[in-house]
């Protein structure tokens, strides 16, 4: 992955130049020609953080550290010690997670200017807007972990290398302490351009008081007017009253928007409102309230980029999280031999499923999804440490064996948690992801549609019937394209590792007709197509003294795993003998009481 510095230096935005200026016409430009009242034009501007005394700066540092130990800086008021745990935003104390740092030309002209705004897009968010325009950034914890000092160094690079007009902090509400520390560090390093605080307005007054004296331009949203709308679309019923208080405080600090003679904003509030279909009246109420309670000279950008990315009626993620964690507690330390590791949700719309799929990291455990849209049913499998170890050992061992045979790497593309595969037969439209698997990238190059040759599913013995349904899905729904399924069953009570090997078996053609029920799909009851054929069962018994293996070696046929015949003497089947299986069983069951 290229470094952030490399991305910045090679960005086409960085290489762009401002349009040439005619010296005569530039000198002729006056305050009147800019169309801005003289009261809001500045001859020069010194950023507010430059005017902060050393005593006030020290106080802000101390407050920032204190807030991290009992975080109540946003209206969620989680109250967690972020040095030890995370709250709603899922971000800790030592660092802020940053998705992108670059000169940005997607802001208002008075913010981006000629050279761009030095935008810092933070990952994570304290809101859950269903129409989020930055969903991949705000709700997925992708990016780089940067300390406040590292952030400050990036501000300096944006100033010196990028020649940007300002530092634009995008979605920073949940990392205000880190932001405060970074601005103070950057001040000591020589930062001289304004700070833009680009926010949803879901800020607490404590947070804004901490920022007072550090921020030059506030760029807040005012999203909706009614509490019921906020609850439905933002998942924050208290948003409206919070936004009102926040925007008034922002305006108290920096006033109306002010500019230098080049038309670049240096100080003040620029408010945004995104118009959403059917909610135009709420927008009118917002503008009316702003004029009556904040300022009639307030700049308001009415935006039209409505993009409803999230679905209607999503599964409550917190409810699902609690269910997954509760199930995992029942499964671990796995002294029970009867716990089913699957959760079942009914009446799940496709939109709800994909919403939860995007937010899976919030469940805080490794899970696998299977979704049946025709019957609106979602299955969630919570993986245990033991079952995870089992499939990892088998897939890594298989890949190492193939590599030692000289098989090309592209022919042994393995994955941990596959993409969602969509069935075209047996249960059309249903979607599933495997624990792990392998496919030949030369023969099946499309990650989205080409099925793997080998699939490995792993679980505990209490879920054996569900695991076998998973086997049926892979073989039946792929129409025999999955050539081998390995089922790994961790029997905690009996301290055994059970390995079942399945091939696809084609049934007679014709007959039948009519839709296939989930029960038929699960048990392979069809008049044609493919069903699993159990080839062998092998058991590694770790209770025996010494540990023993019952059944044949586990043989993964080269032709089924790689999808072609072996070539030359080195390419052959992958064989897991008794010694290998005892070793794997020992590792998998080592920490089971």
C-alpha cells in the first residue's frame, strides 16, 4: 500500500496550478467587485490558534487528555476511558484513524480556492445517517492510525508541499481531543493557515469550548428539522436540539464568514443543508430558524447530492451485536457440546441484509452470513477460536503443499472469508460466504462470479446439522462448480476433530418442478442438479492415550483443488496423514478445558 506521503506527492490535485492572473485586472479587483460587503472583507488574517497564549494552550492540552479518560465530548456521552475501550465511534485514545489526506477540490469555491483545501478525512463517525455520502470512510475503520504529532506533520506537508489554503478536518467530532493536540503541535511546527472544522453539528458544547481559539472556520451541517426524522434517518433523535446549540456556539466564536481580497474564506461559519426528497419543508424551517436565531448574514450552501446508500428498515445493529456476543459467550470456553453457533433472523429485507453486511465490524466477533431473500431469512454463524484455528491450519497447510509442488501462485488463490456468492440454482438469489477456500485464478479469474474449487466450513459439534446444510448449499447452489467441500467439526465435549469430505453428485435430469423450499435446499432434496456425496469421515481423537486417528487419511485430490490434472511428478494430491491430523487436533483443542 503506498504511503500517505507518496499519495500526496503523486496526486494530480497537487500538481494542478492556479489560473494565471492578469496583474492589472487583479490590482483593479476591489471589495465592491467581489460582491462582498466591506464589513466581511479582511486586509489580512492571522489564524486564531496563533493568538492563543501558552497558558491557554497548556490548559487545552490537559483538558484533551482528561476528556479521553471519560469521553463525553459528543452527545452520545459514552463515558468510556478510551485508553482501554471504545464507544460509539469505535476509536481509541492514542491515535485517530485517517482515511485520506490530500488537497481537495470538492468543497465550496471560497474554501477550496485555487490550490485546494487540505482535507483530512477521519474514519469513523458518531452518527449513522442512512444517506451518508462518505459511507466507506465514515462507517468502515479503514485507514491509517496517526498520533496527534503525526497529524501535525501532515498539516505541515499540506501547507508546504500542497500549498493549500487551509486545513480541513472532515468528520472530526469523535476525535476532538486528538485534533486539539494536533493543532497545538502544528502551531509549534510553524502552521500558518486557517483550520476548518467540517462537522455534522452533532457536537457537545464541551467539545466546542475545547475547540474555541483553535478553529477559524466552522463548516457545519444542519440536516433535518424534526426529531422523528432525525431518529429515522440519522439514528440520533436528539440531533435537532444538539445542532441548534452547536451552531449558535460556533457562530458566537467566529461570527459570519469573512474573506480576504482573493475571495478565500478565512474566518466564520458556512452552513450546509442537504435537501432530501419529501423533506423540503424541513429545509425551509431550518433556514427560517437560522435567520431568526443565528444571523441573517449567515452563508448557507443548499446542497443537492442526496444519495440514499443505506436501506430502509435495517436490522438494529446493536441488537444483533448483543445477540452475537451472547452466543459467543455460550460457545466459549466451549465446554458445552450442545450449543448451536447460528443465529436466525426472519423478515430481513435485502436492503437490511446489505446494511448489516457493511456494518459487520460492529458485531465485534468473526461471523459468516447466509441470506435467503425469497424467504427473508438471515443466518449468522459466530465462529469460535477453535473452529477458526481448524480452518486456518488446513488452508495454510494446503497452500504450502501446493507451493512446494511448484504450482503457480495464481492457481492457488485462497481466501479467508469469501466474497458473497450468489446461487443460480437450488435456492436462486440466496447468498453465502465461506470460512475459507481456494480456486484457480487462471481458470476462474472473476472474483465476483467464479466459484472456488475447494471450500472449507468449520464449526462446533452442536451445529453439525447446520454445517451440513452449508455443505448442501455450496454444492447444490454452485451446480457442481465447487468440486470439494471439507467440513471441520470441533467436538469440544469429546475432544475430537471430525473431518467430513464431500464431492458433488449429479442427480438424474428432469422431473420435479416448482419452487425449492429452504428445507429442500438444505437437505438436497431435488429431482435434478447436484447434491453432496459423503466420501470419507476421519476423526482425530485427542482423548485417547496416545491420541489416535480413526478413518482414512484426509486426501485433497489435486484435480479437485486446483481444477486441472497434475503435471509432472511433483504435482500430486495433498494428503493429511495421522501424524498431521493429531498435530492439528492438538493445536485446535489445546485451550479447551
